[in-house]
């Protein structure tokens, strides 16, 4: 298969899965807000396996934020936060698989509280929102992401040749 076609196909599949997971968890009110546990953020470990995850995660997050009714600045900065986390996951992939979720946890925990305060006018302190968003990211990226990484690692040659 042509490398470019494979790259685009993998990116599109990752974006689609991210969107489906975000829309699903949005039905429970957990995709946005001060307390959020986006199951889709578990996918931010995928750059550990493939560069094609970077555009897939960014586009998936961007479309998810649009679909779930986020304000435009949340669409922009939320998607950038996910992209930053994914890029650093890719850059750290040769260090340790347990570092894979650290960058997405930190980028979202730092950036999203500012979005919640300045875009949505949430009056909570930044450090409180850092904790609430951070806990959600630890659950989705740290716990679920590492579980996903371990599952994929056993079959990585079939999934990401």
C-alpha cells in the first residue's frame, strides 16, 4: 500500500474513533466543562506507535469540539492542547512507554483551565480547574491510555506496520 494513503487512512480512522468516543461520553456530560473524562483522550498514546496519530488526534478533537457545541476558542485551544500532548508523546516514544500519557495530561491540565476561565467565565481558581481537568486526564490518558497502549503493543505490527 502507498505510504501516503496508509498515513491518511490511519489518521482518518483515529479521528473517527476520537469523535465517536467524545460524542458518546458527551451524552453523560463528561466531554466538556470543569469535570471532564474524555475517553477519547486515551488515544493520545497512539503517537507512541505512529506519526499518523498526530493529525488524526488534532482533527478528531477539533471536530468533536465543534459537534459537542464548544465555543470557537475552546475548539481552537482545546485542539491545540491535544496536539501538543500528542507531539510530545511522539517525541518521547523512545524513552519509556510509561511517559506516553504524561504530555497530554500536562498540556490539557495547563491549557484547558484557561479556556474554562476566559472563554466560559467559570469563576473557579485556575489551580482548582487544573486539578479537576488533570484528574480527568489522568483517568483517560494515564489509566485508560496505558491500558490501551499495552493492548496495542501486543499487536502493533498488525495495526501499525
